[in-house]
């Protein structure tokens, strides 16, 4: 059952201006009239779905509520990216089976879903449960990577899983070489790099030890290519924005849980992309949280 879905007909959902903060009930119009100059994507991460979780417990309920919210949008996203740590702890088969059931309504609605690997995932088990996700000829050996070509940007989905249950991540020389070649072959649009782990630069040093070990090597690939505009990650279960050498770094909130509810909450991100930048709106499962409806407007480097 492939999750890298493309609807049967070519379908682009172009969104207008983002409205004010909204709750999960989706009351009123979230987006204004369609604007052919913009495109919407949804970013989720750290879903941490387990095999034995009760349906009404917080973690699966948060993902189910997010899926329901996305389905109620008047204008569907061009892509939903779920950026790593799909599984609860160490990537058991039952975790992925339950995960697939929870996101099935998106698949059934014909919304393209794209998945990456995090440190709580197990690549081999993932491929056993989702056999169609494993390419016959992998672009990078033992890595789950892809390029998603949208109207307003190309998404480069990387695999930063170094070892299951080991917090730091890495990309490796082969994946970095592949990335450089793919960026050069797709230089016609803004490039957004998507990986689970945070880079060890341009951000909060407290989280660097658990981040991407080969961050400097990655940035040598990215900074030299002006089409690269942003790097999107999860892993930290928090929300903030940084930058390094002109490239935006977006730390997006977890769908599942947070370490300290006094400083963080759960949610997801909606990105409205244009040729020159992006508007990133945070939505939270707590409708009264300060993050709910928070907007960050980014301009792409030239």
C-alpha cells in the first residue's frame, strides 16, 4: 500500500491568505479565495504511534484530530509530510500497522502523504509493514529518501535515522552526494530540505548533541546552492525558527507529546508557499494555547 500517493488526476490546491487562529472545529473559512500564486502543504512529525495505545489516549487522539482537521479544509493540501518518529519507541510492526490505520482517511481522500524516518523508527520493519514504500532500486542504499515536486517548491525528503533508539542522527556521505546531484537536477524552484533531526548549527545549542552529526557537511551542500531556502525538522518536540547562512531552519512541533507542557504543546504546521517565500502557521490541539494560529512569514534568499 503506497503512501507516496498522487491523486488520480493532476490536482493543485491553491490557497489564499491565512486567516486568524482557528480551533479544531474549523469554524468559518480558514482560507480566503483561491490564489494561483500560492500552494499549501501540511507538516507533521513525531507522531509516536504504538501498537497497544488505547484509541482515546492522547497520542493517537492527537493524530486522529489532526487528520480530521486536514480533511475538513476547504482547500486540500498539495502534500502532507510526516517527518519521522512515526513509531512509539523502537519501530515495532504493530506500531506501523496502527499508524497506517490512523492516516488512512488522508490516503482514502487522495491526499499525497510522504514519510521520513526518525530515531524511534526501524527502517527494515517499516518496509515489511509498508512494502510498497521500499523501492526496487533505492536511490541511496539503506536510506528512505525522495524528491517531491510541487508547483511552488521541490521537497527533498532525507533519512537521518542513524540507529534505532540512538538520539543523534546522520545522513552519510552517499546520501549527501545524492542530495547534491538531485538539487542540481532540480534547480528550477525553491528547495525545502526535510529531515527529522535538527542541525547542530544555527539553533539552540542545548539540543545539538541529539541532532544531526554531519550538519557541517550537509550545510556545505546546501549553502552553495541558492535554490535551497529552508530546512524543516522535528525531533525536539518544540517550536522555533532559526537560520544559518541565509537558510531558514524551522523546528516544528510534535503531534504526540512534549517533555514540558509549560514550555511546549502538541500540534502541526501548515505552510503556504509562493515563489518568493512561505507563511508557516502553527495549529495546536489546545485551542487556547499561545502557539495556536501563530504565523511566521519567511522570505527566501536570492
